[in-house]
């Protein structure tokens, strides 16, 4: 069977260019792959073009715009997801235009399709009391409960992304003082994150109990396979439900990323510099970390109270003693 130009370029892009030249992580490559899986589905179902027949000649700016509309209307995806899919298509055609310059005008029209503007995302985070109410729920008398407590403590204390947590190996934990864990973040970037003494103690007891080998996943399920993103979400959701039944005021859904936001907000409220928070969370720019400063209403209020004094004075007139004013006010009610 003859291989189409689109199939050839896409195969080399996903299997050679992204992992080899761009050195992107498997998670990022999987996200790019899913974008083109959806594009193939759209072309087959809406355009009648089967995947094995799709060529670069079929793909222009009109088709990509229709694909973006399909993602929003049929797939019911958010604007952020739509923009993510479009960014993946842009990246692919930047790669293709250097290899097939004869169609560069078509590709530049695709690259000119703008991302949609989105509002500032709402940052969900937990108060100290809410966090403690979740951490009190795991049953420390069972092996599963002890594992869950350590998982929750590490997820919060390290500010790790859920993908970073699930990829942790035993060798990534250093319990000698100062205790740290090594997280492998986006773009294969590695950072060493300090752990509080209590978290390090829990981890030490957990690792001694499990007798884990260095290259074994730090957190695993009953089949001794590393936990998945869904598995971590399930564990958190389970204890959130229990905490709510015990009277805690928590959102019905607390995602793993909420614990990451919670750590960042608690650091900010402890007057930790944003530059340190950026490095702690593995953000590329401090601008990304500034979303926490904009989201903390308590700190905004304190800053305003410190900057501005209320226009009050002990010598203000007592309007209750002004009989003419009182008579005028009473007349309004007649």
C-alpha cells in the first residue's frame, strides 16, 4: 500500500522528531498524538476521508478551523483544550513547512489561525483546616491507609504534579538530612524538592515496611504496578467524601492539582518569595507563579489595609444630634 505524505511526516514527527530532537516527555508526545487521532476521526466522520487516504493536500486553514469548531461543539471541549489542540497542529506544520516548502503558503495560513482568548482560570486551593481534615481520614491501622497517608503528605509537601508523583521511584527519595525527593517534570526537567521532617518520617516508615527496591515505584497498587493518575484521583476523592461526612466543608471534587495549588498558596501566605515558589513548583517563569498572588484574597485585603487608612476621625459630627437632619429623614418616610 502506498504511504501518503501526511502519514510519512506524522510518523517521523511523533516517533523521531519529538522524542529525538525536541527531547519531549512521553506525556507531551501522547498529547500531540491524541490531537492527530482526533483530527483523523474528524476527517473520517465529517469529511468522509479515511485515515489511510488523508494527505497534506486535504488539510488547509478551512479544514483546521472546522476541526476546532468540531472540538468545541461535538466534543464539548473547553477553550483551553481547543487551544491546546491547535497549538499541537501549529507545531506540526512548523515542522512540515521546512520539509515541504512548496506548500509554505498553505501552512502559514494554518499557523495564522489564532488561539482563542480565555479568562483567568480560577485557582482552587484548600485552607489549612480543610487540608488537615483530609489527612486525618486514612486508617493508619491498615497498610493501604498508611500508604494513602504518605501519598497525600508527599503530594502536598512536594507540590508535585500528579504525573511527577506517579513516576517517583524509591531511588528518587533521599531521607538523609536535608530530606529531598527528585521530581521529573515537564520537558524532562529535574528538580530536587525539600521535604518537611514529618513527611520524611512518614516516608521512612513506609519504605521500611514495604522493603522496596531502588528501581521500584514508590507508590503502587495491589497488583504492584505504579499508581495511575486516575488511581491518585480516586484516593483523594475517597477521603474528601469521608471528610465531608464528618462535617468538613470541602468541595465535592478535589483534584491532585488542587493540592499543588494549596502548597503554593500556603508558601505565599508564609511570605515565601515568588522566585522560590517558581523554582519549587518547576515553573519556567515567575509570571506563571504570580497567579497565586492574584488569587489570594486574604493577602490582597491585608495589603490594602496596610497601604490605606480608613477615612475616619474621632471628631466626626454625630448626625443623631442634628434635629433638622432627623426631621428631614423622617419626612421621607411619610
